[in-house]
C-alpha cells in the first residue's frame, strides 16, 4: 500500500493506472475507520483493480460551533486497517493542498441540501459536494462507495454526479450496525457508557416505524409521533429532526405510498447522531 499526501504525486500514479486501463474504486472518508468503512473498502476491493481510500477531515463541512477540532483521529490505526483490507493507495491530502490560498470555487446542489441535516447544518452539504467533487477530480474513480447511514449525502452526491456528467458509479452500501442496532459512526466515540445505552433509541424508533408500516399504517405524522415518543422517553436524547420523505427526491410526504426514507438526527450528549431506514 502506498501512502500519498501530495495531490500531484497521486495524479501521476492515477494517470499510469488509466493508461493501463485499470479500474479505480474509491472510498472517501474522514478517517477513524470502523466496520462501516471496511464494508465499503471490501466492496471496492471486490469490484475494482485499484482501491483508493482517502482520509481527509474536511474543515469546510464543519460549522463554526461544530466538532472539527474534536473530531476523532487515529492515523496509525487507520493505516493498519487499510493495509489489512488490502487497499492500494491511502490518500491523505493536507488542508492547504486541498484549499490553497485564493481558493474560491464551491458546488451548490440546490434544494435537497437545505432540508433535514442541511437545515441544522447550513453550508454543510455545499462543502461536502465540493470536497467530494475535488476528490473525484483527483482520484478519477470509476466507482465510488458511500454508506447509507449518510442517506442525504448519498442523494446529493448522486445528484451532483448526474448533473455534472461525472462518469462515476455511486454505490451506496447498507448501514453497518453494532449488535444492538446502533449505526456505526466515528462520532459514537463521543458517547460515555450511559449515553451509549441511550443512543439505541434511534434504532428502536426506526424499528417501531418499520413495524407500524408493516401493520398497515400509512400516515407519516402518526408514525413520526410514535417515533418521537420513543426518543422523548429517553432522558439523554434531544431530537433535531424526524422526517419521512420520498427516497429519491427527499420531498416531504404525508402518506406511505412509495419508496420512502425515514430519517432522524438526535443529540445524545455532545454527539449528534443520524440514522435512517429505507422502506
Ligand atoms: O461521509 C464522510 O465521511 C464525508 O462527508 C466525506 C464524504 C468523506 C466528505 O468529506
């Protein structure tokens, strides 16, 4: 495995792969890798000649009061996990390499960036779309792999790739969960023992929604109320949003009459956790 920090160095190597007609699978991450990332890497390994993983804690996608400085980092452990997973290139650009002085260009995917997590994190998805587009331009992947846990992010990236004619397959893989159902996330490391127990309320509320839909409930407000009740019974939990939306367009809906995403964001202590299911 090669570790590359310099963008130009990576571009030279990518050019060689392209000349050799090798397919490139790409897993962009912010590091502190967990089994969710590993499942993306394994999938990339299976379907690509070359696997590139990036680790870049992108400062622009954190709001001024968010956890950029506190975001967990463990490069030594991540590097070993990447070696164990058999990747070819670990790309770790610097902030000044990605955003040199005079940087002025951003990608704005409209409408679907303003709702759900975008409503609570203004500018977040503009920064995500921009950094992902930049990484795509540097790595030039045939396929890129993302986890369903960040559902809105996957919809935005697919929209951006289609709208900007990027010739890249966006592959979204299922959320990997802890044995009790908690979605794996680097931010779970913020939870103390009591908060970790409380955090299961997100998954419990999603399971309640799934059960209600299976039993014939169609009205989204009724389902959301039942979910709200479960989360609110947890003392340490504070709801940011619970929403049911069209799974493709993210448009808000009143009845379960198509493929939907049930998504929520909940504060547990300092950790803002998100989760979703698609039905
Ligand atoms: O999902 C993430 O880890 C990040 O948002 C991403 C896609 C690596 C962009 O910084």
